[in-house]
């Protein structure tokens, strides 16, 4: 049985707290979907949505910024890099409809963080339990590469999610860029955690304070999984650590 979430303070009920958080996330996500700040990314995501690829020729692509999704009361936050051109840019939901998503959702289901072991569309009935998924950038970038300006333009969205989600205790970051950006946001550019330099390494665990922990993981991209740089065992070990922390 999973450990209960922290008690709500000041007389609020858990339901009221969740509803307030959900409303704030909904407002933020509406702003994310409307964003057109990065011209290069706007042009690319819309070009991909128009021209498509043969295997998805009958799809009506999302072609807009992709918001985060999940449980408003989540204690586990997962931060990726950006939507995939024919994954989330097509389906409209993070880690949905691509190989990286297959790896992630199978693992989340195994450790009790979701009700399904796969996810192919935004309306397939997937529900995250005690988990919220987001990313550093919300638009699919050409060649999966972002400029520093694009990262900074999107940074306020991630900062707001950190402020809105009240119960997060563990942040799993997928890839070095996500790792660097998460620490930049949470530590305000401080390079060390309790005197130890925070270096990206798969499986590394950094306790930022008594209630918040960051765990680093290689991204479950095809480049990493096909080459064996990231194995199922390695990926599962990250979420085993996350679950152990949440149960402690």
C-alpha cells in the first residue's frame, strides 16, 4: 500500500486542495498551449503537423505547445526535454505515441504510478497516480535540439509548475539538459547540493533538502535504448529508488 500524502494544513480538505491545484494547473496549461514566443519552434511544430509522415498520414496533429499532465497531488514529478515531433506534437500529450513513452509508461505502471502500461493517444484512458509529467520545453524542436533562448523562454512554465504542485517530494529528470534545468530552477543557479557538486550521472540521487529529492536518469530515447546505453533494469532502478523514498 502506498504511503499517504502529506496532510493538508490550515483546515483545508484534501479535495479542496486538489481542486485548487487542478484549477491553477488548468490555467497554466491554457497559457502554455497559446504560446508562440519562439518563432523557430512555432514554424517547425506546425510544419511537421502539416506535412506529417506516411505512417501518421491520417492523423490530425496537435501541432501546438504541449502542457504537462497528471495527478495534481503528485509526489513524483517527471521532467523530460521536449515533445517528440511525431509523438506528443502529434497526440497533444507528453510521452504519448512514441517509443520513449512506451518505455516510460510501462515502468510507471510497474511501480504503481499509472493505470496502464502503454499510451498511444491522449484519450486512451491513461491516468497517472501520484505522478505528474512535464518537460523543459513545450514545443518539438528540430533535430531534438533547443537553443539557450528557447529554453529560457519556456523556463517560466516549469517554474510555475514547481510552485503550483504542492506535494512533490521526488523529481526524476530524464537526460542531462533536463537535469541541469531542474537544478537551475530549484537551486537558483547554485552548483552544489549540501556541499556536493551536482553532476549528472544515471541513477544519481541528490537530496536538496529534507523534503525534496532529485534523481537523474538517462532519457529513454531510441538512441539510448536501442544502443543499450539505457536498459530496462537501469531505468527501473531509478523508479525503484523513487518509490522507496516516497515510502520512507
